[in-house]
């Protein structure tokens, strides 16, 4: 599995990894979320948007006691693409909370010439179209008032 491969590549370099995906039990998900947020030695969480899309807080430090940690979730990488812009937006929201302390960088790792490349382009086009529609609504609202 791809997740195992990433983990095996990172851990020999002293990068502690936890996972959060479909085969991860609910108990293990809770433990891994807590480890990512509260254990400063856990520097990477590997998950997928379907599993990490809702109800998960991945800020990279203990929000109940923020002064005890100097770590933050500051980078999110996507290694596969999905067709659903809402699911992607929810995934991007996981490290953002009222208590977010640092800017967050998002990176898409896409192999050129693959279906993921086409999916990413089309999903971005959908998001841009949605923003334009929203802008149009605001313009019309201003005109009609």
C-alpha cells in the first residue's frame, strides 16, 4: 500500500509517522490524531481525504495547552486527486482552526500525464467557476439594493 511505502521511507530518517485512512480502526484514528497534535516527535500524518475530510483537527499541537508545544501543521501534501471539490476543500480545512498559528502550504504531488493531472485541472476549474458565480451574486446583490 502507498501509505506503508511513505512511512517506510520517512522513518529511517527519524521522521515519526502516523496514519489515518480507511483501514485504520476508530481507536487508532483517535490515537493517531492525538499523537499528531500532541506528540512533537510525530511530524507526519499520512491520510486520505475521504477519511480525514470531516471532524478531524490536525493543527499539529495541543490546542488545549498550546504553550507546551512549538510544533505546527504547516504543510499538507496531496498524493492523489479526487473528483469532489467539496471533499478536497474539507481536507484542506483540517489544519485550519481558530487556533492556527502559522501559514499552511498545500502541495499537490501529481505525476505528469496521469489521470490525477486531469482530475486536478478540472477540480481547480470547478472551484474557480464557483468563485465567479459567488462574485456574480455579490455584484447582483449590490445592484439590486
